[in-house]
C-alpha cells in the first residue's frame, strides 16, 4: 500500500464510530461499509491530513486514487474524489481513463454524481477532443452509470450548457425504466431551467415520452 494511502487510512480509522457507521451503511441501502465519519468531520480530517502530508504526489495520483477506491469503507472513496477535485485543473487529457475507472467501479449515485458534475465536467471543458470521444462511447454504454454521467456532466455549466446536446442524450434514454436515468434527466433539465427556463418548458412539453419522474423533476421550480 502506498505510504500516502496508509497514512490517511490510519488517521481515518482512529476516528471510526461503529454506531454511526451502521446508520450510514443503512442509509446507503447496505451498498458499502463505512467507518462512521460524517462529512464535516471527514472534511476537517482531510484538511488536517493535507496540512501535514500535502496533496497526493501528482505523478502518483493514479495509484493513490485506485488504492483508495479499493478500500472497503466509503469514506476513502469520498477522500479520493476530494483529492481529484483539488487537482482536476492540472490533469493531462489521458487521465480520463482513471476517471472512467472510478465511475464504473463501486458505482452508486454518491460517487458518480460528484464525479460527473465536477471532474468530468471540468475535464470535458478542458479537452474537447476527449469529450467528443468519451461522450460517443459512454452514450452507447450498457453501463447506465456512464449514461447518467453523460446526462449530468453539464450540471455546473449554466449559460455554457449545450442544451441541444443535452436534449439529444435525453432522447436516447427515453423509455428507460431505470430510476437513476430518469431522475438524472429531470435533474439536468431542472438545473438548466435555473439559467434558461423557456427551452426547458418547450422541450418538456414537446417530449411526450418523457418519464413522469423526469417531467416532475424538470418542472419542479418553474411549473407547467
């Protein structure tokens, strides 16, 4: 195990709370184990850790992220995402392969959504050719978490959102009975409606096959 990962593991394990861990595991439908470290405490511990050890060595970031991802407790995946977020503007274009690994490994909404709306969105803005290549690949994927990512990666784009692209991707997913796809469609539309509600209303009205969940989420703040 990388010494950086081992040091973080030791720190986190010292703060474990088994009772809280059980509650956190239950909240996440027993998908993952937890140490029982709540978000504010984990943020404070991570800040303390970075103060002592610094951010992960950039040339070893891939190894460190993968090792954190391999640990059973979910707090380590959250820490990995936090480290990635702090360094996402320095990544080389080919780091998308690591991000993809994080998306498809131990996938659940908590990690996928954070990665999609932050690191993926940033990476695709920085590297248009990577965006073109991986959107084409992910849009056709049997892995619905990758398809969810293509719906959500523009969440933070606001006026820079390519709404035509979003609509194309949504149409490709119409008829899905997957909750996480239909929820993502509604979320993405609702988010863009904060910036530009008129085309969202127009799209929802025109798209008769839009799942009721997606429709309800899309119009939540702007009405019919």
